[in-house]
């Protein structure tokens, strides 16, 4: 990942989480936004299964080189902040600014792995993947590459 060209913060006002560019009281860590996107996709069918939750934690911990045990409480806290109140357009705009195309492709692969974790891939989850991919401005080529990587991993 590259360094952000702007400094972002996440601020909680009441029950609303806002992304701001000059945060005095917030923080910014893209791994929290990525896990929120993964959770959004997993919740596409109405619930996040235990298998999906475990897969999200493992993927984010591995991708961002976090200790899985220590990451668990930090990620759970981030998810509690984002739960049900996430502006996908704002999150996508931030991640486009801080993630390289290959990192956004990695997010797509992670979304596919999370959705497949419980063995049930419904149309609602696939629509959620399409929605997130659109907000990340993934090109058709990047989506195709992500699907190829996912199927190579699954069949490997």
C-alpha cells in the first residue's frame, strides 16, 4: 500500500461514522475499512456466518501482517463502529486514494473467499460484491484477474 496523499480520520458523531480529511479526534487505518467491506459482503445474505467471520479475520490478519489474536479485538471494535452505517461511496473514495490497483484486486479476492467460506453463495452476496467492486472502481480486467486468482486458490 502507498501512503495516503491526504490524511483521513474516522470520527464517530452519535451513531454515525464519518470519514473526514482533517481529523482531530479520529484515526485512519485502511485495514479497518477493508474489514468493513468484507463484512458488508458477508452480510449480503442477511447474516455473517461463523465461517465467514473466521475467514475475514484470517484474511485481514494475514494480508496486513497482523497478529491474529491481537487483531481480533481491534477488528471487532471497528466492525461495531461500522455496523449498518457505512457509506460505501465514501469508503470506496478513500480506498481508491490509499490502495494501489493490486491491493484493490486483493480486496476482491478476499471478498470472494469470505462469501465462499460457508459454502453458500447467494445472489445477494454477489450483488454486494458487485456494489463494493464498483465503489472501488475495479476495472473488468482487475475483476477478471481476481476471479482467476480465487479459482486458482480454490482448485489448488
